C-alpha cells in the first residue's frame, strides 16, 4: 500500500492529535491550572507552597516543573530517535510515551493539597509523555505526505486535535459546572475526574494510529552501533548537515526565539487568567474553548495563506500578531478584554505551530532516510526554547512579584524572532535563482 498521501494513513496519523490534545487542553490550559491555583492558594500562606520542604510561588513551581519535564525530553529525544532510526521502530516509542502520559493523567485523580508532591510529579510526567510521543508523531509527516501536501496534512492534524480536545473538554465542563446534577458533593472531585478522563481518552484513541501507522523504516546503513548508543552524535550529525542547508540554518534560530514566546504563553495563559484576573474555572474553560474553536479555522487559514504568500511571509505576519498579543496582555484588567485576547490567540496559535512544522519539513531535502533524527533536532530546539521560556517567566515572576512583568520578557523574544525571520526572507530571495536551494524552498514563496 502506498503510504504517502494515503487517506487512511493520514486520518490515522491525525487521530494521534485527537487523542493527545485532550491533555494539552484540560491539563495545561483549563481545568488543571484553575484547580491547581485554587487549592494551592490559602489564607495561611497566600500563593506560597512547600514542595519537599522548599517554599515556592505556586505558579512559579508549576512552571519550573514543566521546564524540568521539557529538559528531560530534550535530553532523551536524541538518544531515543537515533535508536528509532536505526531499528525502524519509532512507533514503539510513541506507544511508550503515550502510556506514560496517559497513566500520569490518571494519577492526577489523587492530587490534593496534601499530596502536592505526587501531583507535581504526575504533572511533569504527563508533560514528558505528551512531548515524547509528539517527537515521533511529527517525524511521520514527511513519511506520509509529499512535500506539496505537508501544509494541509499538518493542518489536518491540528484540526483533529482541536476538535477532539474540545469534545472531551465539554464532557468535563458538564461535571465541573453541574456537580450536583450527578450527586457530587466533593468540590475537588469534578476536576480530578476530568484528569482521569483525559488519561483514558488519550490511551483509548491512540490505538487508532498505533494500528494503522507503519512502524518506521530501518536505517541500518546510516547508523552504526556507537551512534545508536550516543544519540547526541546524531544531533551533531544533523547540525553539520544543517550548516549546508542555508534556509534551514536561518529558520531554526527564528523558530527558537518565537517558540520561546508561543509555547510559554500557551502553558501559562490559564494561570495568568486565574491569578491576575480571578476569572474562575467556568470562565477559563469558556475562554480556552473559544481559543480552540478559533484555532481550527486559524490553522486552515494559515495553510491557505502560505500557498498564496509563502510560509515565511505568513510566519512573519503571525509573529507580529503575537507581539500585539503580549502588549495587549500586559495591560488587560477585565474578563471582556481577556475574551478578545483569546480570539486573537486562537487565530495565531494553531497557525504558527502547524506552519512551523510544515516549513521545517519543506526545508529538508527530499527522501532523507533519517527523518526521525531531523525531527528530533527540531523538537529538541523547541523543547530547549520552552525550558528557557518557562524558567525565565517563572523566575521573573518570583523576582518581581508580578506575572505581568514576565510578559515583557516574552515580547522581547517575539521581536528577536521577527528580526530573524526577516533575515530568512532575505535569504529566500537571494537563493531564488540558485538551483542548489530550489528543492529546499517553498515553490510558492
């Protein structure tokens, strides 16, 4: 069976997004942040919590936990993907990380204030499971879609993810807002039940891609045993190859800086809404649902615009909108303003993720055998960016006592990313008449 552009394979691949995006929405964006902030804010200690005896600002602690999780993934990814390339078994690693993430979400069912340490550990393990599976999921894109279809296939994945996560969010929403309807008297139970449902949803729907996707293509001739046991050699190898791919060499630094901003905003937005604006769980869920629904159209819109104007041009426009988002967020004080901001964020959130992934894929030479290693490099770049962004955001909040000051830090990151994208756009123009670059650039740019 032909794998590339096969409808059944593409749908199965997109279902992995359907399965794991529920984690992204419920755990990182809505119910968990609101629940976490509520149970860790007390009259006795305010927003201070004690994690293994050490005092932290509650939201800074959750940011640090995520930063550690992403750092673990950044370290593990090159090792695991080099083995996956050698043995052609990347689907096994998708399954392994999916089970870790899903079981950790189920473990959050037991998270209360007196089990803070267990809750934070499960929170971090869920992030590791999500990110670890995503590495191998992304590496399937050039394997299942030809270069001219990668924008639309990438957008399909994000669209499936948004729809699936919204469906589960609505189910959780019913329990959170109407617990008495179901005879629930424990105020913490609806949120904890939501975490359990995420884990079951995640592992359940993931069985579809696990059944259909190919296990991966062995690459015995390209890797020797020493490199399998030292995955960082693979990163060095990819880095050396990137030096001979001028457009990719220009794209990656820009991606690093604007990803620091994008990913951090996505991970801290709910904490900001709860802590700075006191929106409450119901309002946060409504706002995030708006973001998800708008993002479905946003990912598709960015794909269409990239066909007309080119990937890099559209990315530049999207980064400008992210700068506007940061400036607006610094000054907002009301729920209405946060709703407006949510619409803008939704428009650009899915678009920049989908377009970044497909742009990177387009800048790779066609028919490279070790796509997992190249996407390992991509994901390590993104994860290190997240570590730096989350740590910087949390540190500035603890240092200044105000989360809004951390937003200024993110604004600077986007400005740097925009400047670097301008350099990439110039590089595209200067290479337009050079055959060496032709296969690496978007033909429509």
